[in-house]
C-alpha cells in the first residue's frame, strides 16, 4: 500500500525533466541558504552599528564625566589690566573667551586696587575692611603691630574664610599655588605641603602649571575640587615701565602660553571640557610721571604733614596722626591748601568715614583716619624732585635704583577704568560665547561655591549672583541646556 501511494505521488516526467529537477532544487536550496546567511550576518552588524553611532551622538551633548566631582582652577595674572588681552595675539586666552564667558568690560577690583587686598577679596567674597587686609602694608593701632612681609603669614591678620578652607571643610581637597594668603593657617586649613607649596618667585611658570596638571593623576577622590594658581606677571614690569611698554606685551604673550600649556595638558587627559577654568587679574595699571605729581610740602603755608604720620604716599594717601591731633582739622586744612596749589585739584582728602560709600573702606581700625583719593596717573610725594621722563622710558626699564618716577602704578579709585582687570570663565558650568556686564570681584567666591555645589561662608557678595545676574551659571552640573544659552 505504501509503495502504491508513493507511486501515485510521482508525476509522469520525461528522462530529461527528471535530471533537471534535482539541479533546480539544489540551486533554490543554496540560494535560500545564502539569503538566510546574509540576513544573519549583516542584520546584527547593522543593528550594532546603529547602537554604536547613537551614543557617540549623545556624547557630543553630554560628555562622559571622568571626574567624580566638579573642579575649579582659579588663575590670577597679577596686574593684568583689561585690554591687555588685545595687545598681542593671545590665541589661548581667546579660545577660553570664544567658548566661555567673559566680563565684557572687565572685572572691577575692590578699593584699594592693590595686590593683597584684592586677592584676598576674590577668595573670601569680603571687602578689605571686613577681611582685614586693608593694604599691602599697614599698622593695627589696637595691637600696635604692623602687617608686612615678615608678619604676613600670621593668622591674626587674615579674617574671613577663604575658598580653600571652605572646600576642605566640606570634605574635598583644595590646593593653592602661591595665592596670597594661602600659607596662612586656618581652623580647617593647614597649607599641606602636597597642595600648598611655600612662596618662591623663582619657580618657573611652566612648573606651576605642570604641578596643577599632576593633581589630575591622583585617585579620583583625592583630586582637589579647587586649585588656585598665581603668576606675578605682568605686574612686575608694569611697575617699572608702565602699561604700554613692549615688555608688557611680552608678558601677556607669556601668560597666554601658560594658559595654552594648561589647556593642552587637560586635553591630553581628556578632561578639558569637564574642568571649570577661571582666569582673572587682581587690578589694572596706569602710567605715571613727574609731570603728574602732588607735593605735600607745598601745603606748608596751611599745614605741615610730618613724614611719620604718613603710612602710604601713593596712589592712595593714608595718614594716621597722633591721638592728640584732630583728623577733621587736618583734613580741612589740607583741602584748603590743595585748592590753592597747581596740582592740588588732583587730590581729595577725606576722613575715612566720609569716603564715598561705594568704596566700602571705613569699617576697620586698620584703615587710617585720613585717606586721600588721587586722580588717575597722579602720585603724591613729600618734596619736588628733579624732572624726569614719563612712563615707558628706557631709563625706567634699565634703572637699578628704586626710581619709579617713570613707571606704572595701581591702587587708585576702583571706579577708574584703567584699574579693571579680566574675568574669563570656561567649562561645563559656563555659558559658551557669552559676554556679561562688569562686576566686582567679591562675587567670585559665591560663583565658585555655586559651581562646586557647596555651601559658602557669609560674605559681602550676593549669594544669588551666579543665577540672578546675567552670568547665569548653569545649575545642572554640566549639561548642555541652560536658561541663558
């Protein structure tokens, strides 16, 4: 029966047809296998390719974080006047500007526009009257002691809480490379040798940058959340030759090269876009010369000002008379005499309590009872010397004496534009390609604590500044979207 049924299923074919059928079947079978094999081989690859492409597109917008916490590198170029960035090609600084945030008309220093007061205001958010460093050198009548190079590391002088202490208090490491005040011991800051080398002006700028970069080779949880870095230039030459000398141009190019060295090192570690870099200066610079001097001896018909009353001559005149002298009478007589002298109109003397309130320079006994505001580019001296050339002369550049008659100065009223410095912020928390209005440097403290997502100490800045100002620091820890961009 079975063989019968099989015979029924067999079609009637010719011998040639019988030979062709197996060949055709074989071809179809092989073709089908080829299609299945191709589908198996290429469909998974295509799917894998799709999967591999999509994450790379996402990475363009949301970088993979290599750091376990936000990091800020705060760099100061001493005496970097606003506008210096345009004196010579500065491709690295302009890279930060074009892909970051810049104070369009510069960073406003605190008064007095001097190095120590401003550096400490930047890291505490306090005006000098509140953080205690009211000048580069000063006298405290309450203790009968003087603040100077020998005593500057004593904690009693430095009030407030600097950023490195704030960061350490909240469980992170912090480092400081030569920032003024960083060697001072605080309750939560011991200036550890690993992260806080003692000041040495001979250390090459390149070595300073390389040390900062080396911190990123530490285990992730040991990388400092805050790194401050200080360069003495271009202030050093600015005092000697003024702001318009070729030496200043060379200094600016050197600072740009250091910024480039930092960028290259961060890029080599694939973290440049994850690190927040802030480049600032502490004050500007203006040229001075003998033709713009005010001489206190010319006030003799009205009042004699003994040398030992004077704490600083220029560009901020500070006078501390004996206790038995009336500061008000001294101020009245000085201003009467100044109105009658040829250059007297360029100096205005105040009781410190009568200074313009915008200066915030009165609420400290370390501030002298009498303060004189000097006009831009002018200087105060006791006696009239021999006339010399103005700032930028070869004599000023090559003089081995302490002759600064043809040089540059800072310390003037912070409303004077030449006293402004720079603010440039770059990184995941800064809007890209944005210009913001100028602001005072006391706002930087809250800016940094906002970026690091930590609580700051009470200060004179606006706690809402990072979000309510036009700066609009990005809140979402580095994502590409922000309400300002």
